[in-house]
């Protein structure tokens, strides 16, 4: 069976879809699974061995240059690649207009997705042959898994949650001159909007408490604002490193070397959970019950805060103590 999965963005959503691949391979070991994803996340899919082929799409970039001949040439090439295979089943786990249109363009007699009541954008359901009802009150990971189970006709074992991703041993960070501390906490301070940020003073206070335990903060960044914030935080600490800019897959390699990860509401925190690292996520403007960290019973991941709730550095230290990352202060 040849299956196409459509989940284009964002990083957190992409990570939330990895257990789907594991579920499919469990029930259909010989299935070939292709995946349409935004070009900036294509390298992340290489972390899961169950994916046969990655089909990159560039909707984010194309939107900015719709009048360009090059853009329309790329769109035509994408469509040709998408339609070059007659898939047995195409499943849109995103439920948006853009993903519904991609599903419609694909070459398959069995196009599946959420029904109007279940999709994030109800119009997307018009592009499917088969529409599935899945509660919107469930966590995103469970929604993805239930949709695919319904589309392919198997019974989902909710407890058997496995992201099943691994960082290749030969994957190096982009700047080989960087020397990582022997013991460090990956500090994911950047996120998609300011309302989801944790105050810089709290990051600095956390870093100072970690220093007393022999742990350094390692700070990644993805844009100029995040780089400047990372530099301000590091300037107030004796032990902190601002990383050079990294690809997501390279960041996964660094995350895997960390003692633990502390982050705000960002896709990299979900990636850390998928890599089986202890993770603490700090929420300030979103509801973690629907899109927060989601691991199995054996994984160490904690969601702190929530909409309009405050989390202190000491709250984070207490969780790190429970994980036995730090001793009692």
C-alpha cells in the first residue's frame, strides 16, 4: 500500500504527526509512506525511518512572490511530482484550506480527512472522498492518530504512543567550532509571538540557579530578535552559550546531548519530547491541554502555566529536581 500524508506546518504540528507513521508501520509493515511538508521542515522528516519519500512544498515562500514566473514554475513542478504517483490513500491530517487543496491535487481515489465539524477550517472537508469525525477536544497528537486509524480501518491503541525518531550519529552541528558544555540545559526562549514569551529576567534568574548546580544554559535562535534576546540573557550569566544558527535537524542533535530542555510554547519543545528528553514547557498565552507537550507514561515532560498564568524560575527548578537533573536547592 502506498500512502501519502499531508501535514505541511508548523514544526510542532509536524512533530505531533510522527506517531501516525509509527502506527501505520505497526499495522501495515510493508506500506510506503510519503509526506508533503513545508520545505523548511523537510530535514526533520529524515529523523523517522518509516518515511519513504518527502515531497517539499513552499506555500509560505510562494505567497510572497505570486507574480513571479519562477514561483509558478515551482508550483507546476510540485503538482507534477505530487501527481506522478497514484496513491492508494491520501490523508490530510492538517484540516486547513491549503492542505485540502493539496489533497485535491493529489492522484488518489481515496482522499481522507476530517469532516466539517472536526477540521480546523471546515472548508477543507470539501476536498475529501472520505470524511472522519474526530473530537476537537482531544490533544492534537491523539486527533492525528484517530483520524489515520479511521481512514485506514484499524483500531487505535492510545497507550502505544511512540514518536520513533532518532538523530543519526554522524549528524554534526553546522559550526564545528562550537564546544558544548559538559552539562547543559537547552533553553528554548524563542516562539512565534510575543505573548508566548517568558520574561528575560526569569531566564536570567533560572540560569543563575542552574550555574550553582554546574549546569549551563545553551541558547538557540532563529531570527535577529531571538539572537539579540539570547545575547542579552547570556551577557548576565557566567555559564551560557549562544549557538550559531542551526538547521532544525542539527538542533535535534544538540537537544539530544542536553541534560534537559526548558522552553516556551515552541515546536522545538515538542521535538525534544519526541527525542525522549526531559522537557519543561512554560505556557503563558495558550492552552497546553490541546497542544501542549504530549508523551507516553514513561516520558518526562511537564506543562507549566497556561493562559494568563505565571511560572517562576523556582517552579522550573522544582520540576528539574523531580527529574533528578538538579539537587535540592
